[in-house]
C-alpha cells in the first residue's frame, strides 16, 4: 500500500504497508519520519492486561460529540468522511491516516473530550483494518480511532476495537453511500464524493466502564510521539459484511492498513476500571466513618 504524506503536492513522501515503503522502512523515507524508526514511544502496542496497573486518579473517558453533515470522499489514495462549512471550503485539508477517514471541521465544532483538565476537539475518525492494537496478543478485525487535538496541538486518540458479530449502528448510517462509492472511480486528481447527510454520533459516546491508557505516537508517518492513547476496554461488534464495505472501495494494496505493534520500552499502561473506582470511594467513606466514630 502506498500513501502520500505531506500537505504540499510537490513534497509528497510515498509510504506504504509492505515492500520497500513498508512500516519497517518509514524512518528512512524522510528525515521528518525519523521517529518511526528511532522513537521509543511508538504505537500501536500489545496491551498485556496482567501488567496494567489500576490508577485511581484516572477519570471517566466521557466525550461530548455533535451531529454533523458529512460527505464520503474517495480521492484515489484513501476514503474520507468529511463535513464542510463556510470555514472549511477555503481551507486545504489533507489527512493521510490511510484507510477511511472522517474529518470533522465545522462552525460549532464536532465535540470535545476532557483529558487531565484540558479540552480536546474531535478532528477526524480513522478506520484501520485489521486493528492495530492487540489485547493479550489477540488481534481484531477493525479499529476505529477518534483523533482529538487541543488548542496547544497536543493529541489524544480514543481507540475502539471491533470483533465480528451484529451490525454496528454507526456504520449502518454509511452503508448506502459506501455501496455507491464502490461504483465510482477516480483517477489522477479527481475525487469521488458521496453526500451522507446528517450523521449521528451518539453510538460512539456510550459510557465507558473500563479503558487502558498509555503514551505513544501516531501510527502513521511522521509517527509523532507524546500522544495520549485511550483504548476502550469493551470490544464492540460489527458484521464481516460491514468490514467488506469499508474495504471494497479501496484498491487491493490499500485494503490492509495497519502498522505492526511496537516495543513498549518500559512504558506504563494505566487502567481505568469503574468498579475499582467505586470500591475505592466506598472504602474511603468507610475509613472516614470509622475515624469519626473513634473520635
């Protein structure tokens, strides 16, 4: 798979997922990509549950997203689901996260999440097939990455893993348009565009009882580090037909767009578990009651 990376067409660096431009070669393709081979905090990783540490200081990963009108775009390199506003029409936006990308840029903002007291705005959604992160060495058919950025350009990514089962409600909204996109072709600098209309995001903001958190990187060049990753503990379901719909519009070399897991290099994976948090609260209340009685 080959993808172009850069905002300037004259400065594109071609990278892929196999062969001479594959993940193990990314660091040598450009000096801007050096972290891909030299970085010590790279993503994705395998999350070994037995060595994660429950952190009572972590807060729920609550997110507040808005509805948006969107368009699916096949630009010949990848597929985007993008929303347009009067601010976006004159703004050049090229994301090269390889696969299906949802770029959310609109007047009132697509929504936010708070991490460590800082607000992060949802910028785009990216589907990776198969999933990039693994749990105890187990791989999954798909991973949806919700990429957020703060006002000072820090990045937090929420990742949702999927296994085969029942239909995913969010993807059902895009089903007809993805089927239509299979019939469209684009060459050169042409784009195939399919309007989606109003897209609901409520299925993506279900209450999260458990998640894993660590500091890593973007999983595509330039492999920027110090990215906060939040991997939801609940694996969601989608059908194999839905996965095929996501792959179908892409050419053969683009259908698998996952970077292999990277060394953890001593990093800590923190665990948020709502049940543990409740027990800690109850225990603290009990201790305080005991102290007040004894006094």
